[in-house]
C-alpha cells in the first residue's frame, strides 16, 4: 500500500517532415532520412576510425565547432537545451479512503493522469576561466503544466497516502531508541489526533505536486521530539509537496571545459560544487 508515483521523462524530437509536402517529396525524404539513420549508425560505430582518417584541415574545422564560446550555435544549444523534456506524472487515487481507515478494507487504487509538465533547463553562466579553459554555471529547471498533454487538470481532487505522516512514523521507528519508544509513540499518536492527521489526505493535484501544502504538525513535532532526538527540519517551510521547491530551482555549481584549447575535453566535467 504505497503511493505510487510514476514519472516518465522523454525528449521529443522536433518535426523533420512538415505537413503539406507532396507524397513524392515525402517518400524521397523518408528514404533520405532512413539512409541518414543508417549513416548515423555507421558513423557512430566507425566515428573514431573516420575521425582519425579525415584530413587535418577538416579535423581542424570540426574542432573549431566543438567549443563553448559566446555567440556560437553550439553554445546556445548547450545553454538552453532546445529539445523539450516532458515529465508525465501518474497518481494512484484511493477511491475508498474511509472504508480503509474505519473498516480496515483493502485500498482500491485508481491510476489517474498523466499530469504532464514541460521541463526547461537553462544554464546560468557564472563566469569564464580563460586560463583553465572552463566555464562555471548552474542549471535552473522550471516546469510548466501542459494541459493538452494531460488527462486532467491540476485542480482535480485525489486521495493519497499521507506521506509526511508515514515519514514521521518511519523516522520515529528508526531514530528513537527502543527504550524511549514506548513513551514517544503515544505522544506522537496524540499529536496526530490533535491535528486530525489521518492515513489518507484529500488534496488537489497541484498541492500534492509543485505547490505543496502546509503540515502544521511538523512545527510542534520538532519541539516535542527535541528531548528524544535531534531532528533536522523534516520539510522545508513545514510544507509537503512531491516537487515542492523544484520549480525554478537552481542546481549546484558546475564547471566544464570549453574545448577552446583542447577540443578533446569539450564539455567534460571539471568540478562539481567547486570540489
Ligand atoms: C479520486 O477518487 C475520489 C473518490 O474517492 C473522486 O472523488 C475523485 O474525483 C478522484 N479523482 C480523480 C482525479 O479521478
Ligand atoms: C513555475 O513557475 C513559473 C514562473 O514562476 C510559473 O509560470 C509556472 O506555472 C510554475 N509551474 C508550476 C508547475 O507551478
Ligand atoms: C520557504 O519560504 C520562503 C519564504 O516564503 C521562500 O523564499 C522559500 O523559497 C521557501 N522554500 C521552498 C523550498 O520553497
């Protein structure tokens, strides 16, 4: 009995064949495309061999392309990845929550979704290091709900397992010593009662995902648990959402080689978080 969350990421290639082409052209195009596909495979296999065989002049030309420098297409494509990434989320909705809570029935799950979000990754340049031949940046990820690629809206109601509550119980069982547990668990239970926390929560899809929802119990819990265990803030802002805080979030600082001096190092990772 778990909240099953299934995310699938997939990149969609941009259209190659546009509508309106007559069938002759498109069939030629198809052949050309499949030929290119085969060529691609051949190139991928023999790329190393081929690369070492081509004349130095051409090699030099290719090397010139393999650099990250402001104003180049390569740089723009690296900085703002042009292929959209779609994240599809399916949620298991419990359709008989009361029956489970009060009568111990087996939960009946219904898969709802997908709720689809378009993920955009943009690299923010912090600085260039000419001596090291590197560029320092972080990546910002943002998500936009795609109504047309979703089966429902973010304002639908779902009943799901109370993840924060399960989290607290799990921490209590793992971190609180067996000796103290008999004293701690009843306190925890009364806290659940006080805040009317139940095994299932009724939430909007948006609250469960990116918006998050407040869990007031969390604040009290930290105070209460203090004498027993030192717990870090379990939830940021005492708010729970599977992707809370992820929209427009900034990843760690990265540094990669630009390939200006040595193209074999092009976009190779240099450091992560300045390590
Ligand atoms: C989830 O189940 C409840 C019934 O338990 C229903 O009212 C609700 O509409 C369902 N949500 C979705 C998105 O189907
Ligand atoms: C993410 O933030 C942007 C801009 O602040 C907003 O337009 C978008 O709706 C947000 N996405 C989600 C899933 O809330
Ligand atoms: C917590 O709240 C503060 C102030 O409203 C906000 O700046 C911060 O981004 C929030 N944290 C997360 C993880 O969203």
